[in-house]
C-alpha cells in the first residue's frame, strides 16, 4: 500500500502516470482537450481536478449547490 507523502514525494508522479494510462487505455479523452468535470467539492473531486490539470487538460468545473 502506498502512503501519501506530499506533492514532492513519489506518490503523485505514480498516481499521475496511472491516471494517464487509464485515460489512454479506455480512450476517455485525447490529451489537451477541454473537459467538463462535475464535482461535489469534496477531497476526491478536488484531487481529480488537480490530476487532470496536471495532465494538461483544460477544465470546465461543474458544480450545483442544491441547498
């Protein structure tokens, strides 16, 4: 099990590589395209935005405050 050791640690490059391979393997989005990403505002959504941004995608963030 990998433990998060910060942005400068080994975890982030490994995670970026894995996300990039998965996007490519399943033809989810060509590199550099604009993506609409629905987020809740929680930690997992923020992490997804960070990863996609680091991979070079232009992001449009979609959020609905339903309260």
